[in-house]
């Protein structure tokens, strides 16, 4: 084969290769278009499947661009495909860069500098020839010629300076034109490929967070001001189809409710500046932004009551028309599913903690070094980080998660788990810190228990109040000589900041006296539920008198919560009130070294909340308390008290209980009894059974009736008794 044939063969091969490569590029380009179309269609199909009629339309899948408006305070908004928006911005950016490159600083210094040297030489020559002409006159003609040349060169230099000044003025104009071109550049406010989220969370809803607005411009004069379309930003309405409002009360407080109602009605809004004066206040968009969102709002019952009773009702009417009001329970059943949800929540907080850890500690370690962090940890935590410390979050062991489940169980009642999880966040983070300081591979149950102890000790002013109350309780118990009508109830305090519950002993004093009023008097700050509980106790006592056939002559019942300056709310003290009233009625002392809690309905004791915290508040051996009576239905709430403690089952007659030893060597026993009826509590706290209580109640009623008959005519009291033995 000769050279020509080889060349022809190579050319043919190259042509084939070029054709194949071109076909591949074309096919790849077409495939990208098809795949992009498929992705958009799949995304839209997914939204239609999830949200139906509420799915975002095609226009919402476009990028939002902001352009300069008709005047200095207006902007134009446009929806474009993301690739189109990129091409528009890129083309204008290229033009701006070309203009910037062409607007370099103009200077004629290189031309002026040699002319200046020539002028200086001619001036020196003129001076030299002029001096020589004093002796030789023909030299004066040369001096004249060089002088004229110097003048000519000076004129040329001056002309160049004028040209330079003109060119610099023109360059300044070009720079102003370049600033104008830069101000005309559009801004992509929203790109669905990078910023699209299914749901956004707004913790403090306001017009600026929900709708968007305009940022402040520090350069407001001297041709340095920033155009409004470059200061604009979008809020939740334009960036996510679902908006979760954490606290609806905040939305009401900031006054955004009327604007939200308008947006919900019109499904569009104008982008406006903030309230007041200054940069950004007068900025406004020329056209509307679309807002077809799904609103998920969370609030407490008091906020819902405000909207129903005092609000205009427009917001709730829209919710009831196109949405639903869901009442969330504060406690859920302890099922495998709910415990899995707790584990998921713990995992979520672990991930959040890891992000915070790497963002805060990672920056410090990178900037100052590991030894500096070790020193700081010793100052903050009292312990140095281990030498082989690893900057990462620790996973919870299975039993550590169960410790969290136990804590949630303690904060609920009836064997349920508290669904109020926010106060648990601090416990999870504290347990993580404990595992980090010990450089443990996982968070173990001991770390969780240590975190619980720390949180119980970090009560601030609340702990001081409770401590002072406990000191008073100790004085009260040690100085008690007449315990008739007195009982140590158990209350719980809710922290407004963290939602945590703290137990508190609550001594109660009750009196029951014969009188025609037949009512319950409870001085002090009592909530509606507490007042209803007192009336329930009164009805229970009257029912017992009726069942045993005792005459009810009318009794005035007085209930006093000792040292309860902050008021009392709830029905968990109804059993304690009943015991104190019966104690005063039959004149039987009550054991003041036992606390009691429970809700009373008839003779049955129902479960109450915060039992674990209530018992913890009186278990300190220095208080001198020996035990407590709790509802049978709350028996599972004492499980956290049994961790790392020696205990044994006990029995008081037919009443079961458990004995916990508070010190090593089976010392300082603390007895907890599980009571189903109020008569079980009578037996433990007063040492009398049901038959004896009812007999003494009947005897007291007959004595009171006899007293009224004898004293009736003198004081004008009626003495008629009906056939049923009721006055």
C-alpha cells in the first residue's frame, strides 16, 4: 500500500470518528433534555399525588428573577425556567465584564515624560548660550533658537495634559455607565434546583419572614446606592409549598394575621418594604408573587380559645372551610410504635447536636488548637477532654433510649408517655456531653441519669423557692403536736421556661364545722379545677353520710393550703383534702411523715401526673418524711426511683407497696403504698378501717344533730329533720 492509500484510509477513519463523536454529543444533548423533562414531570407528578389540587402549578417550578422597575423604588418580578435565567444573567454579566475591561485608566505620562526632558535640555542650552553671548555675540542667536524650541516643547506638553484630562473625564463617564450596567443586572431570588424545600419552618412569623422584603442599604448617596431588586429577598410564601408556624400566638402578637388572611384569600401578594422610614421602607414590587401554600400552625389551647372567643374568627373559618383543626394529646399510650417514635426523636436531636458540635467546637479547634479546647473544657465542665477525643456525636444505646422513655412516662399518667418532647432536648444534649467528656463510644444509661440529675439541680430561682418550702416543711413536721385536720399533700410545679415538672410538698389544713351554709370555703388563689375538686370532696363526704344513714345537718368545710402563695390548680390534692376533712370530722390524727396525692371520684382514687417528681421532692432523708400514698394506677411511675437503689416489696394489710432504702446498708427506708380507694389511705395515714370511719362519722353527725336541737330555739336555727334523716 503506497503513501496515498494510507493517507486516504486515515482520512476515512478520522471522518468516521468525527461522525461518531458528533452523533454521541448530539444524542447526549437530547438525552439531557429528555431527562430534565422527565425529572420535572416526575416532580410535578409527585406533587399531584401528594397534594392533589393543592400541588404547585408549573409556574412555581420556575426561578424567580428580580429586575429594575420603572423608578428607583420599584422592581419587576419574572418567572423563568432556571436554565433560561442562567443564560440571561450570564449574557449580561459578560457584557458588564467587557465594559469593565474597556474602561481602564487612560494616561499620557509616557509621552509627556520625554517631552519634559527635552524642554529641560533646551532651557539649559538657552541659559548656557545666553551667558556665552556676553563674550561672543553670535551665540545669542543660538540662545534664541533653543528658547523658541523650549517654548514649542512646553506647548506640546500642555496639549498632552489637556488630552489626558479629557480622556480621564471620558473614562469617569464610562465608569458611571458601568455602574449603571451593573445596576441593571437581574438577581435570581429563588432557584428551585438549589433552594426548593417541601416545608419551611417559621418560628417567628411576621411580614418580613412570611412575605419577604428589602434589606437596608448602607450606601444611599453619591452614586453608590444599591438598587432595590438587589436588596430584595423572598419569604416563606414564595420558597416552600408547606409553611409550618411553630407558635401561632407569635403571629397574632406581631399583627401579621390580617395580612395572612389576605394572602390566603388572594393567593398572591406584593413585595413591600418595612414599616417606618429609611432605606427599604418605600420599596415595592410592580407585579405580584404567587402564594398558594399549605399552612400548618401550632398553638396551645389558650391561643385557640382566644381565636374562638375574642378573635374575629376569620382565620378559624378559613381553616374549618379548607383545613382541619387537630387536637394533640399531651400524652400517648406506651406502645412499641410510640417508643419507636421516641427513638426517632432522639436520633433527630443527635444529628442536630452533631451539626452544632462541628460548627462550634470544630471552628475553635481549627483556630486555636486542641489544647486550647481542652483548657476551656476544664474551665466549663470541670473536666478535661480525653487525649483521644473524637469530634463527633455519640449514638444512644438501647437502654439509654429506654431511660428517656422512663422519663417521659414519669411526666405523664395512666401508664402513658408524655408527648411534650421539647424539655427532653436539654437532657439528650447533656447526656451527649457526658459521653463526650468520658470519650465513650455510645451514650449509656448512666449518662442519661447523670443528665437528669443535672437538670433537676438547674432550677434557678424555682429551686430556691422549693428549697425554702422544704425547710419550712421540716419545721412543720418536727413541731407538729396536734395533727388532726392536717395532711402533707404533694403538688407539682411546671417550669414556664423549659416545661419541666418539679415536685413540691404542700401541707393542707382542713376544718369541718356544723353550720347551715353547707359549703366549702377555700381562701387563697385556687384555680377552677381545684375549686371543683373541693366541691367533689364535699359531695363524696355527703354521699358517705347518706349511705350510712347518718343525719346531714349541714357542714361548713374550710380548706387551707399552707404557704401556697402562688396559688393552687388541679385535682391531685382532692384525696389529701378528703383525709384532712375526715380527720377533723372524726378527730383522728394523721401521720404527718407520709405524703399523699391522687384525684378522688367517689371512693375511687384516680391517677394524676408528676408522681415521680412529687415523691422525689420528699425523699430527702433530712426532711424526715417516711413514705407516701399514691394511686394504684401510678404504680409504674416509681420505676425511675428504683434505679441503683435497694428496694423490696411490702404489704400493709391488703395494700401493696414497695420500700426503698435511701442509704446504703438498708438504712433510711421510704415506703410507697399503692392505694385504690380513699379507705386504703385512711388505714395507712390514720390507722382506721372503713367500718370504724363510718361508725365515727355517724356518731359525730348524731351529736351535731342533738346539739342543734338543744341550741336551736336559742339561736333561731331550724331543727326540722326530714324522714330520710336529712336536715
